[in-house]
C-alpha cells in the first residue's frame, strides 16, 4: 500500500474516534442538563398560570429568563432573591393582596399525615348504661262541687320513677360520634301527685255536726278540733263479733283490745302504728249514722299499719262491704 493511502486511512480513524467522543460528551451534557431541569408554575396577578421548565432556582432569575417584569403595584412570593420553594410555585400578587391562600397550599402536603390521622383514626365501640329520672305527674281533682270558696289539698305526694337505659356508642379520638339506644328498663314506676280541690270549710267537722245522727260523732269531731289530720289511703275490710273466732259464751266475745265492747259505726281495728284511742274520719261513710267518725279500739293478727278493719253489726254487712281502698283522715293526739 502506498504511503498516501495509509495516511488517508489513519486520518479517517482519527475523525471517527473524535466524532464518537464528541457525541458521547454531548449526550452526557444533555443528561446533566436534564438532571437540573425544574418544572415551575408561575401564577400572574390576573390569575393566568404558566408552566415552564428551567435550570434556574432563584426566583428573580426565573422571571428574567421568561421576560416577566414586576409592575410597581406588584410583588412576588417567594421574594426575587429567594430560592424556589418545595412546591415550585411562583405567585405574583398585588401589593395589598394577602398570601394566606398560598400558605395553605404550601402546607397541604405537610399536613396530609395529620389529616389522615384525624380522619382515619380507629373507631371504638362501647356499651354504656345510664339511669334516667322519670318525672311524676300531678293530677288535680275538683271535689268542691259548686262552692266558690276552694282550697287545694295534697292527698298523695308524688315520687319520681327511675329508668335504666343501655346505649351502644362509638368514639373516635375519645370523642363520642354516635349513640344508639338498645334497651330501656323501668326500675321504679313514678307515683302521681294527687291534689284535690275542696271547699274551704272543713267538711269533716262542719258536715258531721249537721248530718250525724249520733252524739258520738259530734263528740269525736269536737275532740280533735284544731288538730291537722294525716291523710292516708288504707286498705279497708269489715269484721263483726262472730268472725273473731270466739264463742258467744266466751267472756271475751265482742270485747276489743282496749277492753271496751265493740260498737257498730264506732270501733275500728288498726295496726300498732296507731295508738288505741286514735280518732279516724273516713269520708266514704260520711252519710252513715256516725258521719264517718271512728275510734281505734281493736287490733288484729292480720292488721298492719296499711290496713284498717271496721266493726259492723252483722256478718252480711261485712260481706257486702268486702274490701276496698279508702281515704282516711287520722287525728293523732
């Protein structure tokens, strides 16, 4: 081969190697440039948004690169001397415009974990039991008739009831977010308060003096004048001498625990809570010969403080009367 041909081949090799090396350097430059590219959003004061790609990181340099000039009444966030923020957003605002909205956007990513923790905290279910008062009701009865002079008399005190309620509740972050009633049980029923509207005159003494056919009635009424009676509702029954289990020939036949002989429309047997000699007025019998007035003279094995046994003349009267709950005015001396 001639010397000229060998020189030509060597020159071609050198050119090929140089070209490959140049292309390699150019590729490395492009890769390096791409590695430093930033995607930036620029929001102008009129609301227009620009998405640009730049290798710059200083706000002022990015604006200058994109030929954006601030007007005298405008400002930029971040400042022109500052580096790009993490959200790669530049906002141009009017001088008097607040930047709270931007601050909220910048904090969105920071607060994601906190928001997730608050909104997706585990929900805890609990079964709880509470007691609730059942208020009593007040019932008013007008028993005064056509009388214009009236007064209220409480004949039964009211008592609140009690209910136990079970709930299924849900809590999130120790805050109750749901409550559902699953059962309700009444532990104690309420007792109604009963008020009677009566004539202002004392019916127990005034009416008896007019209607009583027995001197005992007026005597008993006079003996308790000025004493405030205790009003109770007692379970009343009736008895006579023949129902006491004693023979008519027995010395104790018809004799009461007080030692006196039992009298119809006068004698009653009551529990030991009422002393012998206690006077009782029972309005149910106000039209009877005694005007409704009785004296506790007797006891009985089955007679408690919530009961009263009224002495009657015959067994048939006792059967006819039976048993009933009666209002009783008790005059304790």
